[in-house]
C-alpha cells in the first residue's frame, strides 16, 4: 500500500509528548481563539441586552468547563449568536437576574438529557427547520445591529426595527456609521487578502476601528465594564411569572443550546481526523457550563462553530486549547479590562451584523432546494424572525411533518389499459392516508377485466393491504382476474419478510432440501428485479468497465459489494481461501490471469486486497492442522511469509475500540500487507503504479463490528477509514 497514509496520533503517548503537543499546537491555537472570542462575546452580550460582563463570564466558563467536560475535544464554547434572540426576550420578560437563573436550570436539563442518553434525538430535527431557525435568528440580529451601527438603539422585534429604520437612516450619527461601515468592510475584505488569514478578521476590525476612534472620535458610545468585575457580577434570582412561562423559558434555552452545540460538534468532526465527538457527553459538558455560568450571572453557553473552526484551523490537537482560551479571557478581563472600554459599541455591532448575515448560508439554501425542503426553511426563518423563536420552530416542525404526511398520502397509483388488459402500478409508500386514492383508481377498472398489479412499494400498512385484498376478491367475484406478485405483496406488508431478497442477511433454512431453498431465492429475485433490470441490460449491452480489482477471501460472510457500497459492474472480483496473491511465477494461473486481465485489459484504477477477522485460513496456518498432502495444505503454504511477518510485528490495536487483535486476526492483517507486496511482483502492476494509473489498497474487515479498516505497512497498521478520508481530503486541498 502507498506509504502516503499517515498514522493517527497514538493515544498512549507519554506525558512528555502530550505536553510538547500542548506547547506546540494547543497554546498558540488558544491565543488565536482568545483574540476572536473577546469581541464576539461582548457583541453578543450587547445584542442580547445582557450586562457585558455576563458575555465574558460565559466565554470563560464555556472555555474551561465545557472544554474540560464536553465530548468534543476541539469544540470551543461560549455565548453564541444563535441564542441572542432568546436571551433578549428573556431579559425583556423576566429581567437579567432571573435570566441567569433560567440559564442555570437549563444547564441542569441538558445534563439530564446527556445522562439519559437521549441527547442524539436533538439531531432528528429536520435540517430545514434547524437551518431556518438559524437564518431567522441571523436576520433578526442583523437588523437589530444595523440600528446600533446607525447610532441608535435596537427595538424589541424585527417588525419594530424595520418600522424604525427609515427614521434611523435620516438621523445624524456620522462617527457611529463610519465605525460600523469600516468594521463590516474589514470583516468582508480581510479573509480575501493572501497570507493574513492566520490573524482573525474580527480582531483586526475591532482593533483598527478602536484605534481610529481613540484618535479622532471621542464622542462615540463605548463599552462600559464594571471597575471591579468580580464584585459586580449580578447573581441569579428566581424568576417571577406563571410556572408554564418559566418552564417554557428553561426548555427553550436548553433545547436551542443543545441543538446548536450538537450541530456544531458534528460539524467540527468533519474538520479533523481525530477522535469523534461523544454527543451525550457533550450535552453533559454543555449543561455543566450553563449551570455554572448561570450561577455566576453569565449568559447561556453553546458550542460555537466560528470559534471551533478557528481552533481547528489554528492547529489545536486537544481540549487544552479551549480550556486555555477561557483562562486567557479571565486573566485579560481582571488585569486589563480597561482596554476593553476603548472599543466603540458600533464596532461590536458591525461584528454581530456580519455574524448574523452569515447564519443565512447560500450553501444550505441550495442543498434544501435540491431536496425540495426550501419551503420549510423559508417558513421557519420567517416565523422565527417575525413571531419569535419558539413559534417559528413549531410552525416549521408542523410544516415539515405535514409534508411528510402529504408524501405518504401521495403514493403513485396508475391504471392503464392496453389490448384489453389493465395494468395497475403502485409506487412509493402506501399507508392509510393514501387508501382513498388507491380505492378510487381500482374502482375505475371495468368489471370482468384482466388486471395485472405491479407493486413496487417500500412499505404498505394493514389498511392498504386490506383495501387491495378486498378489491381483488370483489373483482374476481364479478368475473375478472387479477395477477398479483404475492411474495412482493407480503414483503411490503412485513418488511422483515423481504430479508430473503438481501443475500448478505443470514437466512434460516427450514426446509431440508437446500436446492429447493435456492430455487425459491432465484424466484424471489426474479420477481423483485424490475428496478435493476434496466441497469443490468445496459451493462450487458455496453460490456464491463470496472474501476477496481477486489481480491478477498472465499469466506461466505464477506460480501464485497456490501462492504464498499458498490453495485453490478463496479468491481472485478477474485476470491480464494485466505485472499492470497502468490508471487508472480508461482504458477497460480487463475490469480495471475485475473490480475493481468484487470490491469491490462480492463484498466482498473485500484486493486484492493481485503482480509477479515475470524479467518479460517489464518487460524489453520497458525495451528498447522491442514490435512497433509491435500490441495488446502499446498495452498496455505503461501501464507508462510505472512506468518513470519506477523511474528515480527508488535501488537495490532483496533483504532476504534482500542482492543488488541487476537493472533489469528493479527496474522490476517499482516497477510494483507504481504499480498500487496506480492502484487508488485507482477510487471503490469509495477508499471501501472509507477505511471500513476493504479493504486494498491489494503483493507481489513471486522465481521463482528461490521467495520472496515485501512491497512498500513507500518505501526499502527490499522486506521479508521473516515480518518484516512479526512487526511486525504486535506492533502488534496493543499
């Protein structure tokens, strides 16, 4: 296999290596995140109507507590733009001390969600609703902060802000407008300049306009922090209001913060090839951070994708970066808080205006449009912006659910007549909601006609089943005839009965005659082959053009197309006991011929050697118990180089579970590497690889875990496929 694959960092690195990594990677990254977190935290607090110190408290607690306890090592938490509208509403309704108490209670709810292992259910929300919610929040923030940029105060709602905007435009606040416009211009232009992206754009914008304001604009409104931050924190107080209003407020903060944090954690996982996030633990960490932040008088905390992506881009390797960034914020506020009071409020408003607009992402809109979900997105965004967060999300969820029910009720049922024979085609998902349309179509067929029903549905419920059966019996009683694929009919009613059509699922053979069972399987395949028949006909006409030669074991539990998610025509496959490739010149005619034909005639671009766990050939080679003088014993002699290699290898560890492989599984991993070496003994393989036309790949399939690992030619020997794909993606991007 190509040596371009790099092993992931070892989880068993000594303390000295960990400290070296922290100093070389996490410490510099934490400083970058710290610099971007200061202006964002102040701006979000100002936009929410919270004390500015509350935003800094949330940034410190989010970094230290969520960073230490959360399930995503590289996610950075703090006050987030997505909660700005929620917090502003709570402050208006309950006041700030009560809002802090609500934040604390919401944190306890998040901890409960994480402990009960239901945190991942938050990801079941429709992406159209989630992105629509963020877009609605973004528009609301942008319009609010536009008022501040123009030198005024934001109103309580989007409608009020829009109504007051004409008057604000004619007001005379040139210094505030200049600062806001310059801030926005720098934020938009800075990332486009070459070789300066390492310095965060918000930091550059805020520092530049602050310096300008200090020199020539003494009258602009600036940040106002308490002189003694620790003594002037506002403690939480019990909210006054109806129990329903208080519970609704707590649940709103908990759910919105949870969804935003989990979505951010999933997005961060796509940016690096380290350990994946534990989403339930992440909820516990976020809940602990919110409980502490609320208790200290701070704002709600969530995972923040802006800071998290900056953290990854700056080279962070562990959670130490997030923790350190929180420590730097605390130290800066306590030691140099007066410097923050030089920042104009219009500069923070400019930062928040751009941040809000960036919550409306064109990539999401294009994706949702392709999947016909744009209406849900627009309605949710409009509802959040005009009516409020909870109302907008509920309307979006109701619309998304309604569209699902509509689609269920709109199974395609057509009836056509040709030469006196009627054909009824039923497609989609047929449930009780579509029974009325189904019955109406069936009753349009004349009595006494011959009818053929083509059923291609992924599911039908009992109401639909009875409707078809009742019509069929009635039509026959009136002198007609009905051809119906009974096996497909039963399979659609009970999806588990369709498992015979999926050859990789184990079949329980009740009949003693296995030949009869095989014939039943062939019949079932032919009756259900309508959907793939056109594709196979095209392959038959055009010939095979596979891109891959797949060499694997004859073991009945290995299904190459299932492992690689490929279909007919994609793979040229060679199977033998032990997935062996005897070296060129060993007179293994069948394997030699397949390799030469695949490379020279079919022109495949890759050759994959796939070993697997619980391999009988590997176990037999270790025990040496193959019957003497047999073809099996002669064949297993080709495993001897693999046995010698396995003896000299260190223990092989599964990268996902951390468990050490058994001797037989270790041998099967070593065997993959030896077969890749043997492949290069073929001149056609060496030539194609040297010319860049061919790649050799080794994989090892863990049958029990249903997981494929990539095989390296060096320690740690096995890596997860998703980690290697992420590494390859970053290499190709460079």
